[in-house]
C-alpha cells in the first residue's frame, strides 16, 4: 500500500480487487498529526472510497484514492 506524506497528513491508498472479478476498488486511510511520534492518529479509517465506481486496474483505483485524499485534506 503506497504511503505519502502531504503537509501534516500521512495517507495510505490502494486498489483492492473485488472477489470473483477483474475489477478494482479504491481504498484510503488518512492519519493526522500526533504529539507522540510512536502513534499515528487515524482520522479517516481504512475504507472504500468512490463507492459507485469500479476500476479496470489496481493503479487506476489507487490513483483515484490518492486524488480523493488530496481533496479531503486541502
């Protein structure tokens, strides 16, 4: 799962393949600032985003999840 730091936020995004299908869904987790460097503050737990859309590839699904994360933290 790719991880990227944008400003004070750490995002994890990925494509997850649907069971018995060749299609993929976009998944996202967002962590916010924390006063303890050993603890990540989960402000958006891992979940499917763009729920009305399926993607033809893992890369396309992950790219959509990243795009959603950026709009959420701006």
